[in-house]
């Protein structure tokens, strides 16, 4: 496959789909195993969507370790590399992965698996913005976080002492970019899967997720 940006990397961060440890806020609606199954479906979707687009090489950064059957499954089915996450918190893990990949690539996009609404066109636009000279590219989430961060070099302040999971992540990122004199390009906002009400939206709007429609409907 011919890549649009062979000298970039798309990093997808994923947890193993262990019941009771992922998507816990959805457990009252789906049950612990149902929430884990939804998380697994999101991982499969993210890897499949990113790999089929031919935008840039894709690397799945996983925790804990790389041995969960889901990770082995997606590696068999798609041209994706798998590497373990390392670090004390999410910021450390993201920065460590980004720095490792920036040794082999000119730009990286950091994404998760919680936003199936994130489109490949946005990843392509993000890399185009970085190529044009932007220091940072962000796709923020409706809840105040972000679902994509793109960089061309290491910016420690974007990853340290962040209230991960809070509603101010995008705002703090904007502030820190401004304070550091970094050119930030923002792309259209996406929604992610955090709350029970998001499940119905996911089932209705994203192909392949109809099985997770609210059981009460």
C-alpha cells in the first residue's frame, strides 16, 4: 500500500479489554463484560479504520503488555505494529511513545480508541498541517478532552501534570501551546464514548456498533 505520509506514524493507545477495568462508567448500562466488549469493538474499529486508509504506518501501543488475545488478533488481521506502553501515567506513556517514534519519523499522531467518530480525513488534515509548519495539531472532544494530538517534536509540557480524564485537557493544551509559543492548529471537534448516553449515539451513527444499542430501548 502506498502511504500518504510514510515518514509519519499514527499511534493508537489501547488497554486490554478486561471486564471491570475498562469503560467502567458504562457498566451500569452494559454490565462489566458488556463494557469490556464495547471497548474491544472500539479497538478493532480504530485499528481497522487507520490501517485501511493508507495515511501513515500504524502502531498500537498497548497496556498491560502486548500479549492479550485481542492485540494478537488485530495484528494478524491488519498491518499494525504492536508495542507496550511505558510510564507512570498516561502523559508519561504518551510522551515516551511519541519520543520513540519521533526518532524514526518526522511527525506522530497520538490517538485512542474511544472516538469512533474520528475520521481518517481528519488524520490526513492533521499531518498536512504539521507538514505545513504547525507545531501541534489537536482534535478536541465535546467533553473537553481531546481525541487526537499531533506533534513534530517533543514538547514535555503537553504531557506532564495533566488532569487526565478531566474536562479541561483541551483548554490546558491550548494554554500551554500559547505559553510556549507553539503554533496550534485545531480541527473539527469529535465526540467520544464516555457516558451511557454516548452508547445510543454510537449504535445509531457508526456502522458496526448496532449490537451495543441501549438494552432498555
